[in-house]
C-alpha cells in the first residue's frame, strides 16, 4: 500500500460533492433508528428489519458504489490517471491503496452507523447490531471490490453499478431463489445469521447460502476482483487509452 496514493484517494472521496451523500445516508439511518426506537421501543425484530432493508439492502451498496467508483473512476475519465501510472509504482499497489481507502470510507460512513443504529433500536438484544455490522463490513468489502473493478474496465461503471445494486441485489438477488446464491447481500447475511444464533430465523435473518459457501464466495470475489483490477491497470497505456 502506498501512503501518497491513499492520501490522494481519501481527499478525492471526502473532498468533493459526493461527500455530501456519504454523510447524508448514514444520518438518515441513525434518524430512522431513533424514530423506530421511539415508536416501538427496544426491539431486536425492528432492528433486524431496519438494518436488513435499509443498511444492507440500500445504504451499504450505494456507499460502496460511491466509494468504489469514486476512488479511481474520475482519474480515468479525465485522463489524470496517466500521471499516476507514469510513476514507478506497481499497479497492484495502486489498486490495493485505492481499495483500502474505499473500505475505510465504508467503515466510517456505513459499518459504524449500522452498529450504532442497531444498538439504538435493539440494545444488546440477540446480538443484532454486531451481526449486522459484521455483515455490512464483509458485504462492503466485496461491493467495493466489484465497483472498483467496474470503474477500471468501463466508463459506465456508475450506471452499471446502480443497475447491479438496485436490480440484481435489491430485487432479483433478494427474492428469486436461484439468483439468491449469487447475491453479495445473501452471502453477508450468512455471517449475520451465524452471529445472531438461535434467534436468527425468528428475526427473519436467514441467508440463501450456508456460512462456508458464503465465506468462500466472498473471498473469491474480493481477492479475485482485486487481483484483476491490478491486472487491468497494467493494461492501461500511458497515453490514457485502455
């Protein structure tokens, strides 16, 4: 990991207009959590519903899209990536540096708010907050990897990423039995289900895949996607054309 690349990426992500969304979205989650707590009191079931539908189903994918594509997409679009690639830096180091910063953004604006929202609504009941936060972290890592790769291989990464997050993950992958096995959200739910334990089914925290399968698929997407991102960066010519 290169500290200079990481620093530039951080300032790029949090110093532009996209930073507004990074702050607004978790703020909405916390506000909803406070509202639910005021209306229904301390409730593990309400926390599971809120975190499953809003955090894992909407907040994390959207934040990952912003962070993953924003970490490198603008540099490719405006051609400034050539100045970075002209430096004596390994392409994989560049990819890992940007990936790590994007994950840091997700932890700060996605995972921690999910944990806070879970404790606001459920307290420590049924370990829902911790399970949801762990699922958000692992899903976030996989999503960021996918969206970072998309930003490298296509200039339409944001559009494709939105279609993937809203159509595949939220609609098809969430409800169509066969497609659920290929959903990052479902893989992450397997982690939450394991951490919540015996009450997971009662609270509606159920994954379409087993824990072992989920761990393998998350690992393949993360490490395979990151490796291919570095490989694709190597194929970008200094002229700026792929």
